[in-house]
C-alpha cells in the first residue's frame, strides 16, 4: 500500500507540474500574440494621422511667418512700406491659408480595447476539478502464470463487475530493468510472452480500456513470473534450412537438400502444449505443399528420412493428413496455410505391463489445427516422457515458429 501510494503521489505531482508549465507557456504565447496584434493595429492606424498632423503644423508655421512679415511691413519705414506690402501681398496670394489636409472621420479612427471572456475561468475550473481520479483497486488483475519453454503464458481476469472492457494491455520487464514495455494489446485475456530467459524473474502488469473510451484504467498490482523451461530450438547446421538468431524459427530455403529438421534436444515433455505456427517468409505466401511435408514429434532423431511419416513419430502433413508411426489416419485436419497454428498435447495414459496392442507405454495425443482436433492413443514400446520435435518441407518458402 505504501509503495503504490508513494508512486501515485509522484505521478500526480509530476503530471500537475507538467500541466502548470504547459498552461503557463500557452498563456504567455497567447498574451504575446494579442500584444503583437495591438502593436500592428496601432502602427497601421497612427501613420496617416501623424502625416496629417505634420501637414497642419507646417501650414500653421507658414501662416505664423506670414503674419509676422505683414506686421513688419505695416510698422516699417514709410519708404520701404510700399515695397514690403507689395511683397507681402504676392506671398499671401501664393500661400493657400484656407486649405487643410483631409482629416479621417472620427468613426474611421480605431479605438483599441481588449475583450476578455470571464467564462474561460469557469470552464477551466470545471475541467480542472474533474481532471484526474484516484482508484484504490484496478478493474483487472493478473490471475495465473504458466511456464512454457522459453516463455510464460500470462492470464488475467476482470475483478470489477461494473467495468466493461474493450481492450487489455499487458506489459512486462526484467526485474533488473527500469521501464515496462508493451507486449500485448487486444481483447484476449491470456497471452504467451516469448523470448523469456529461463530462471530469470520478470514483472508483469495489465490494465484495460473501457468500452467506448480512450483512456486506460489503472495498472494491476505488478507480479513476478518466471519459467524454468529452456526454450525450444531447432538444430543448427542442416542444409536446406535457415534459422533465426534464437533458433526458434526455421525457414526452408531454396537448397536442393532434403531431410528432417529436428529439435536440438528432447525438450517437449508430456503434459505441455507444443505449438507450431506458420509465419510469412517475406513473399507473403507459404511454400508449395508436398505429401511428404510434416510437422510433429518423435521418440528419437533418425537421419536418412525425408519426412516424419515413419515409425516412432506422429505428425501432420501440410494437407492436413495425420500420421501415426508412418500410417495415415482416417481423420484429417484442415490444411496448413499461412498463419496456421498447429498444437500437440500429450499425456501418459498407460505405463506398465504390455497391453494387447503389444506396447507397454501409451500416450494420448491431441493434435489441433484451425479450430479442429483429432485425439488418439499412441502406443510405444518404451517409456518416453520427453520427445524431439521436427519438420520437413520439400519446397522453399515454409517458415515455422515453435514454442
């Protein structure tokens, strides 16, 4: 409680400090814009009035000079009086003392004022008083962590009955990292987070967005998840296949070599779910299918085969056919295409003396593809709880992610 309260205080203080800084900046910018507008109107309006004033002052000065000259002519010597009066008369006729420059009408002269609407304060006050909320409990919480090879299946649930979620947002970080990062945004309530280092703690948190809303809810209480299972990896170095840096994606290249690409080790254990996902390889289509193509699991690596359609293996072909120990089953699944996901689930159903079928170890296998599944028992002559996985493709373009 104390930790979340301290964090909430820090977030609130930072947010409102940012708001105050931004609001002051916006107000200063608006004030500067209005002052510049006043300056521009003043300069444009005062210029003709200044010119008119100069003309009037010049005319008054000229008339004043003429008046003094006339007084001098009247009060001067009698001998010079006639000459001075003649010059005065000539000058007076040339100066138009009865003309004035055009003066703008009073109604045409601007009179500046500022109109400031006090309702802005009321609007801001109402918005500020409604801005921000403090929630004591987020509407969604993390519910479960399930270990996966090189990943963690994270599940969450809604805990507020009155909250109608539209989208969820999942974030994670290593416990040693300082920032969370988005790993999923969508409407599902579970997600497999891949590229997880085994035996390392990760923190997770989730929030939701209400129906028809833009803002996200408060974050759930962060929880720690980890996996002890090493990630699935394809075997490197097989001609015909190129691998990603993490070796969890295999791409069938254009090499003429053929063969089965196996996992690096028997990392698939009974009770887990093994997933193959067909991803785009850059040409926006998968490769051309072939009846020998296959995705599946096997007891051991056997070189020299060009397909998993053999003994001690179960697999699905790209056309949807299911093979058990090299024999095709009657039931068939949808064809594997771009974006298809194929899953294998196995559990031990018999371990002990030999059965009527000749084996002493039986696994119940469920293969799912495109919302359809087949279930059957796989009889083996040896105890086997960890298996290899593999794939084989005849033509380039197929790209498989395993997890």
